[in-house]
C-alpha cells in the first residue's frame, strides 16, 4: 500500500541545530582555557628559572664571598702577609657583583629591602677591611686586628651573614608560595575544564538528539512526498503514475523469469447514474468503498491502482489467465453482493476485463487488451467478467478520466 499519510511541516527554526552552536562555542572556550593554562604554566616556569633560581644561588654565593673576604683580611692581619689582599679584593668584587644582580632580580619588596641593607653593610665592611689592610701594609698589625675585632665590624659581618641566610630562606618561602599559588590555579582550571567537558558532552548529546529528530522529520517528509507522488488522494490506492512504473517492472520481471502476469481492468457500471442520482460526493464515497473492497481482495504482491475516473486496475504477478479470471469473479461477486458496501455503493456493480501477458510486448499492450475485455463485458450487459481474446483490437479511444483531486 502507499506510504503513510502523516503530514509534517517542521519550521526552519526547528531544523536549526542550536546545540551544535553551543557545543562549538564550548569547544572554543575549552581550547582557549587549555591554551591559557599551557601559556601560564610555561611563563611561570620561565620566571622561576629567570628569577627565583638565580636569586637562591646568589644568596648562597654571597654568604661564601662575604665570609671569605673577611677571612682573607683576618689572615692578612694574623700573618702580616699582604698576599691575602688580592684574595680579599676578588671576594669583595664577586660579592658586589652578586648583590647588584640580586638587586636587579629581587622580585619582592622584602627581598629588595634586604639586598639594599646587605649592599650598605658590604660597603661598610669593605671600608673597614681596606683601612685594616692599609694598617697591615704599614706594619701596624695590632691596629688592624683591633679594627677587625671592633664592634662595628663584628656586628656588620654577623648581620651580613644573617641577611644572606634570611634572603635564602625568604626566597625559598617565596618559591613555595608561588608554587602553591600555581597549584591552586591549575586545580581551578582543571575543575573548569571538567565542567566544560561535561557541558560539552551534554551539548553533543542534545545535538545528536536534534540531528536524529531532524533526520526523522526529513525521512517522514520524503515519505510524504513519495505518498503524494504515487497515491490517489481520493481512494488511498496507488495512482496511475505508480501503476505504470510498477507495471513495467512487473512485466520485465515476469518476462525474465518466464512467469505470467495478468491484469484486471475494473470499471464501475453506470457510475454516471450513481453520480446523477446521489450526487458527486456520494459517487466519491462509492469509489472509496470499492477501493477498500479491492484492497481487501488482493494478495500482498498484487498492485491495485485507480487508473481513471471510475476505473481501477489490478496487476496479478505470477498468475495465469484462468487464475486471474477466478480472482476477478471473486471480486465481482463480492461487489455485487454488496459485501461491506453501504448506501449508494451497496447497489453498485462492476465489469471486469481480464488479460494476461502471454502475447503482449508492453504494459501498454496488456492494458489495452484488458480495456478491450472490459468493453466486451459492458456489451455483454455489465456486472460480468470478460477475457481478452488473442486477436482482439484495442477499444475505441475512450480517454480515461483523470482522478478527481
Ligand atoms: N464522483 C466522482 N465521479 C467521477 C470521478 N471521476 C469520474 N467521475 C464520473 O464518472 C462518470 C463516468 O461515466 P461514464 O464514463 O459515462 O460511464 P458509466 O456511467 O459508468 O457507464 P458505463 O461505464 O458504461 O457503465 C462520469 O460522470 C464522471 O463525471 C470522481 O472522481 N468522482
């Protein structure tokens, strides 16, 4: 039977997949977030390598050089040997260079204040040491030792060493804080990524659902178009167009397989009178009731169509003439008895022309022969069956009326 008859008219707005847009935007946000996370982590590592690590090394080296330069002066004062002066100078220069670097790198206010204090302490100690070295060069060893044991020098050395250690501790703490901050940031971005992924999965789920819905609607629309193309709107049977296409295929199939194909051409008797007596609408109802009866009398492989105004044709695959005639007789008798027919349809009769494909070369030929047989049935008084004779010519051209819209 023709395809289903549900009419669907989804709007363009329904067809538009909003969730596809949402999932594209979510993906873009997700990718941006991941890129930002990568960029941020990369920058943090670079900063750490450029600032924190050197600062920490500087703090240790500073402690070494300041202690070593003081040691060199003390040794010079203890031995009176001025060859320690060169050692002292090189440690002093190294300590000064380190402090300059530390000041340039100092990333926190506290670190900067500390390096400034150390720079001042280093200058004061350096001055005392130079004075001590001056005394040693003049042989005033006692005076040099006094200077080096003096309160200013002792206190300055101790606080410089303490500051170097404190700077090292401060930097370690700073590094730890920054690492913790980075971890918190990474955790937050991971949570954001997880939430976005969940949302993305949801958006894709909705997207798929919408695609499925649109696909179903498309298939239903196609089925509807197919139905409108091939179905007779009044009776629900196939129309002439479908019948001709299906008939060509059935005939080709029958020829290929050496089978017989038969056709029943069915014409309602005195239909004009039914129309004139009961009205056109009643005539339509008769056609509908007859179509229903025809559908109920067919096998699944038979094809019934309304091929003209009050003309129906049934193709019976793999059916020879006697079997087709028997089928036609069953249908005729059923209509004549008024089985399942009411009102105007109850008194209706049909004339049936039966033909087979034995000696025909085309579907047209088969239909012409069935048509000629109907005319013979009409001439024989109607409400009867007539078989196509082998040499029977086609009837006078009586154009089939187009189905009512
Ligand atoms: N109600 C209705 N009538 C239709 C439709 N199509 C064609 N007809 C009518 O069917 C009638 C066919 O009449 P005729 O061709 O003279 O045939 P008939 O009256 O059945 O006479 P016989 O075929 O000789 O028995 C015409 O009056 C058409 O107007 C339709 O879709 N609905």
